[in-house]
C-alpha cells in the first residue's frame, strides 16, 4: 500500500516553474508585457500579474503587449486584466492566433490601438464597442474576406493596416470607418478598387502596393480631396482613365512603377497641380503624348526608366517647370524630336543613356537654356554635323558606348562652352581634321577604348585650351611627328595600353606645357634619342610595363624639369654610362622589376638631385664600387628583394645625404668592415629577412645617425659585445624572429638612446648586465622561453624601464637581485609563465612596482610557484595593499616569508598545496585584515600559526584536511569577525580555541564531522550573529540553546541528524533570529509542521529546499514521513485525487494518463490483497511482488521524465526569478491530518 501511495504522489507531483511570464514596465503608460505563453496559460499569467504597478504614482493609462506566444484563440475571458477601461493599446503580435471571439475586446471601452498582426487569422468579427479605436492593425494574417458586418461603426478610426493578407475585395468595408485617414492594404489580392472610397473623404494616404489591380477608373478618387500620398506600384494596372486624378489637388506623391501602363495621354494627370514626385519606372509605356505633364508644374522628381517609349515627340515634357534633372534612361528610345523637352528653364542635367537612339533632331534640346550636362552614353547615335549647335551653354557631354567609327568635321560645332567630352568605347577608328572645330573651351577629352590605329598630324586642331587628353586602350601603333603640335597648354597625356613599339624623334613636339605623360603598356622596345624634344615642362613620365631592354646615353635629353621617371617592369638588362644624363632635376627613379644583375660604376651619373631610388626585384648580385657616385642628394635607397650576398667595403660611397636604406629580402650573409662608410645621415635601416648568423663588434660602424634598425628574421645566433657601438642615436631595434639564445654582458653597449627593443622568442639566458647602457628603454618584452635563466642584475642599467613583460616562459629560479637598479619600473608582468622558485631578495630594490596588476598590487597568481623563500620581498615596496599567491603549488609557509610586505592588508594563499605553516610565518603583517588559506592541505592549526596577525578580521580555512584545532588556535586574533572552517574533517569543537573576549560575528563549520557543539558556545562567542553547522552529524540542539542567550540573526543546521527541536526555546535564546535552515534532518513532518508554525508566527524566515522533486515537505522544508502515514493512506484519498483531476486545468492527455494509472494502482491493490490472502506462505517468502517491481520501474520512468522536463524549463527560464514553490500532494495530505 505504501508503494502505491508513493507512486501516486510522484505522478501528481506538480512541476514548479520559476519565472513570471508577464511583467510590468513603467513608461508614460504602464505597460504589461507578456512573452512566450502557451495555450491555456493566458488567463493565469494575466491573473498572476494583477497587481497595481502604479503604487504611489498616478498613471493615466495602461497598455498590454503579448508577443511570441502560442495562444491560438482569444476569448472574451482571455484578457483577464484589472481595470480594462484604463487600457489604451493592446498588441498581440506573433502569437499564432487563429480565432478571436466576437466580444473579446468589449470591456476595453477606451481602447485606441488594437494590433493583431503576424498571426494566422483567416477571418475576424468584432462586435459593438471600441468606439474610441483610432488604429487597427490586422496585417500579416491569412484574411481572405472582410465585410462591413465584421466590424462596428468605428467613427474614430484613422489608420487601418491590413497588408500581407489574401484579401480579394474591400467592397463596403471602408464605409464603417468614415474618418479614415490612412489605408495600408499592400500585398493582397485586390483586383479592383471601384467604389471602395466613396465614404472616406478624409483619406490622406492610400497604399495598395503589390496587389492585382488592373485599372483606375475616372471616379475612383473623385471625393478624396485630402489625399496626399498614393501608392499603386507592383500591380497590373494597364488603364488609367482620363480624369482619374482630376480632383486630387493636394496629392504630392504618386507611385505607379511596376505596372502595365502603355500610354500617358494629355489628360491622364490633369488636376495634379501640387504633385511633387511621380514614378512611372518599369511599365510598358510606348507613348507619352505631348503636354501629358502640363499640369505638373511642381514636380521635381520624375522617373520613367525601363519602359519602351521609342519616340520622344515635341513638347513631351512640357510643363515640368520645377524639375532640374530629367532621367529618361532605359526607355528604348530611338528618336528624339525637335523641342522634345518643351520649355524647361530649370533643367541642368539630362540622362538619356542606355537607349536605342539613332536620331536626334538638331533642335531636340532647345528650350533647355540652363542645361550643363548631357548623358547620351550607350545608344546608337549617328553623328551629324551641327547636331549639338543649339546647346551653347552645355559644359559636359558624354557619348560613351555609341558606335561612331568615324568622327567627321563640325560634329561638335556650336558647343562653344563645352569643357568635358567623353567619347570612350565608341569604336572610333579615324578622326577627320576639324572634327573638334569649335570646341575652343574644351579642357578634357577622353578617347579611351576605341579602335584608333594612328594619330595623324592636325588631328586635334582647334583644341587650344585642352588640358587633359586620354587615348588609352586603342590600337595606336604610330604617332606622326607634330600630331600634338597645337595642344600648347596640354598638361596630361595618357597613351597607355596601345601598340607603339617605337618612340620616334619629335613625337611630342609642341607639348611645351605638358607635365604628366603616361606611356605604360605600349610594348615599346626602342626609345630614339630626341624622342622627348619639346617636353621641357614634363615632370612625370610613366614608361612602366614596356619591353625596353637598354637605356642608352642621352635617351632622356630635353626633359629639363623631369621629377619622376617610372621604368618599372621592363626588360632592362643594362644601364649604360650616362644613361640618365640630362635628368639633373629628377627626384624619383623607379627601376623595379627589371633584370640588372650588376650595378656598375657611374651608373647614375648626372642624377645629382635624385631623392628616391627604387632598385627592388632587379636580381642584383653585385654592387661595384662607386656605383652610387653622383647621387649627392639621395635620401631613400631601396635595394630589397635582390640577390645580394655580401656588402663590400665602401659599397655606399658618396651617399652622404642618405636617410633611409632598405636591404630586406636579400641573401646577405656577410657585412664587410666599412661597408656603411659615408652613411653618416641614415636614420632608417631595414636589413631584415637575410641570413646573417652573427653580429660582430663594430658591425654597424659608420651609421652614427641611425634611429631605426630592423634586424628581424635573420639567422642571428650570437651578438658580440660592442656589436652596436657607435649607434648612439638609435631609438628602435628589432631583433625578432632570430635564434639568439643568450644575451651576454655588454650586448647593447653604445645604445644609450634606445627606447624600444624587440627581442626574439626563445631566449634561454640573460646574463647580469646584459642590458647595461639601455637607460632609455621604456618597455621590454621577453616571450616564449622554454627555460629562462635570469641572473642577478640581469636588467641592470635600464634606468628608465617602466614596463617589463615576460610571457609564455618558464623560469626555474627567480634569483636574488634579478630586478635590481630599475628605478623607473612601474609594471612587472608575468603572463602564462611558470616560476618554480622565488629566491631570497628576488624582488629586492623594486620600488613602487605593481606585479601583474593595474591597481599597484602584487599578483603572483597561477604561476605554479613551488617554493617562496623567506626574504623574497626584502627591500621591496609597492603602493598597493594586496598580495595574491593563490593557485600555485606552495607546500610550506616559512618563517618571515613575507618580510618586506608589512603594509599589506589582504593576503590570498588559497588553492595551493600548503601543509605546513612555520612559526612566525606571518611575522610583521600587523595590518593584514583578510587572509584566505582555503583549498590547501592543512591538517592541524596550532596556537602560534596566526599569533602575529593582530588586526585579522577575516580568516578562511575552508576546504582543507583540518582535524585538530589546538587550544588557543585563534586566541590572539582579537579582531576576528569571520572564521571559515567548512569542508574540513573536524570531529569536535573546543571553545578554548578562542578567549572570552572574542568578537567573532560569523562562524562557518558546515560540512565537517561534528557530532555535538560545546554548550558554552554562545557564552564564549557573545557577538556571533551568523552560525552555519550544516552537513555535520549533530543530533540535538536543545542543550545548546538552553545554556545561554545569544544574538544570532542567521542559523543554518540543515543536513544533520536532528530529530527534534524546541522552537520556543530557540526563539527565547535567540531574540534577534531572522533566518533558520533545517532541511534534510530527521524531524518528522508532524513535528516540523509545529516548529514552522512557531517560527512563522515570530516572523522568522526558514530556508526552503531547492529539491523540487522531494515530496516530503512542509511549506518547502523537507521532513521525515512517519511510516504510519504511508500505511494509512486509504483508497479514499486516491478517489479524492481522482475527483480533483476532473476540475483541474491540466491538459486532457495528462489527466487521462493520471486517471488510467490511478485505476491501475487500485486494481493492482485488489489483486495483490487477494493473492496475499490466498497464499500467505508465498507472501511471507516473497518480499517483493511482480506488481511492485513494475510499479517501481514505472515510478523511475516518470521521475526521469519530470527531471528532464524541468531541467529544460529551468535552462530556458532561469533568469526570470527565484523558485516559487507550490504545495505538493504530500503537504496537502499532511496538512489534512
């Protein structure tokens, strides 16, 4: 019988959810917000939230917001809120609602906004009421039909949102909303709108985008005199009846794009005198009658793109007096007639690009007196003489992408003020003499991507003011001499990507003002002497990506003002002597990516003003002596990415003004003595990515002004003492990515001004005085050393070092005086390091240093320290107050271990392996107020362990192996207020560990093996306010509380062997008690009930169990069920529970399962009794029946299901609040008894 009862309790055990799904938010109106409700929860969730959120504040209104839920149905009882007349808005978005009862909102008589969007409604009917409603949103549902009978007369409704449904008609509906101002019904299936708006003369906005409307009748909008915005895009409108918009005098926006409109007549837009924006993109327009836009005098935005209007007739755009941009691109236009644009005085820009235009009348653009830019690109225009003669004020003309083939004379006559002409990609193969006649003010002419093969003499006659000429990407093979003769003020000429193999003498004659010429990608292999005659003002020549093999003497004669010469990516193999003769003004020479294996003497003779020389990627393997003679003003020399192996003596002779030299990515293995002679002004030297294995003494002799030296990614293994001597001004030295293992004394001698030093990873040893002379280095990093040995005085000499970072390294021993003579050091950081031993005086001579801390503290946490020698901190000062040695491997705290740290007030030694604490370990720490030794291996606490900690207030000894607390263990700790001893192995507690004058306030003895407490505990600890003895073996407390009174506020005794407690005695002895914990003891449920009554009456809170599946509870506190209670559980109680199920709110499935199981238990009971009576011997011999085994298995399965269900629920909801325990069946049964 007891087993049946237990199973029944498990089945009926309610799963406790811990969160509230509805919460109040206080804004201008009080907002009740609910989320993630499920079917059947709405009434209860709203009922739980029925409290007054405005206590003390008068809020004029309330709003309800339920979203992201599964409600299915909204009934008249669903929205069970208090004071429904106060609600002005209800939002029910995304709730999977399929049905709304007709009177669901009747009681919300002051409702102004109702939003039921993003649900699954297929129909809706609302009864009378909601007279104050102003906004109704039914969008994103599955509504197919809305009739006038579905809604009451809503005379205050101004906004109706019914978009994203499946509506096919609105016939008669809108007459229920006589004052409607905004109608949004886009994304439906409407095919007609005739008669829809007859009752709505106050409409201002109509949005019917994405429907299937096919026509707009002449009277549809006849009464909508207030309409401002009309959106009909993405329909199937093919017919706009004449006069359809005639009465819309206030309309400002009309969008008709993405329809099937074929014709615009002269009466289509009559009456739209205030229209500002008109969009007709993406229709099938074939005809726009003249004067169609005559009434649109205020339109400033007109879109007509992607239609099929083949002819723009005269006066087509007449009337658009406010427009300044005309866009008629992508219209398939073939012809523009004369006066096509009428009189449009404000138009400045006309886009007629991407059409099929073949013919343009000479007077097509007349009437556009202020036109400045005309875009006719991507058409099929046939050029005729004088065709642009009417455009006297045009400044920019773009004709790219037409197919002209030939430019005849006088084509551009009349364009007297034209400044820019683009003729790119027009298949032009020839240009007649006089083609550009009349373009006397043209400044930029672009003829790129054509088919020109030859530039003849006089081609550009008439362009006397041309500044820029682009002839890129043609097929030009020859330029006749004097072809550019008349372009006297031309400044920029580009001929890139042609096929000119040879530059002849006098090719550029006449271009006396040219400053920049681009001759790249021309396949040039010969440059004749005298080619550049007449280019006395050229400053930039680009000859890159050609086939030039040889630069002969006098090649560049005549370029008296040349500043930049680019010869990159040719096939140059030889630079003859005097190759650059005459270029005495040249500042930048780029020879990158050629094949010049050797630099010979006097190669650069004549380049006395050269500032920058790029010799990268030339395969240079040899640099002859005097190669750079003549480069008196060179400041930047780039020799990177070559094949230089040896830097010979006096390699850079003559470069007295050089400031930057780059030699990275060569194969340099050797630097000869005096290699850097004459480099007395070099400030930046990059010789990284080479193969230098050793830096010998005086390796950089001669580089006396150098400030930046990059020696990274070499093969450097050793640095001799004195290697950097002479580099007095060096500020940055990069030695990363090398193989240096040891830094010896005097390594950096001579680097007195060095500020930044970057060392390679993997250093194994730093000898004393290794950094001597680096008095200006402010930051130093040492990384990735497998075994790092730091000698005493390792960093001596770095008098201005502020930050020392040692990362990802292992230090066997931090030796004495390692950090001596670092007066400026402020931060010493060990990151991801292992330090096995910290020796005596390891930190000696450090003053005001923070270790691993931004708060000036010493943090040696998690460094795997095994041994901290006494005196490690002697002569060490810092401005903080905390030492953190937690998470290390310390086993012993020695006497005088913390000498030198007398000012600390907090000491953290938790999570080590400390087993021994010597006498005088904490000597001198008279100000320490906080000490934690938690999670160590201490077994005994002696009287002298803490005797020097006179000001200690907080001592945590939890998680050790403490078995013995000797007498007077804490007697010297007269200011101790907290003592933590939980998770130890204490079997008894002697009150003599403290003296009578102790002021201990909190004592934690939980999770030990105590079986009793001394009766004089409270008399000895007179200031104790919090005592935790949970998880011990204590069986009785009555004698403890009968001995003396106390001032306890919190008392925790859960998980002991207590079977009885005199609650009255506890209260009398502890008049200040506010909280008590009694869970998981051996107190019977009947006794516990009486105990809790006493505590409850006195206002004492008791801890409730967090075990939500424990059935033996009284008001959440666990208890022991008496065996008789289980045996006396009668079938009548089962019937009672069965009857209660019929009226419960459990799901149908749950009720059905529970009822079936209860009936099964009752039947099993009858059968078992019958079996027992028929065969008593069998009953005696068989302790457990088959039925009982099956029931046990069933119980286990049910419990597992409940645990999984509750765990999932908890993971999703754990942030929503504390557990709110509902009484279990066990509580109810016990209460009944």
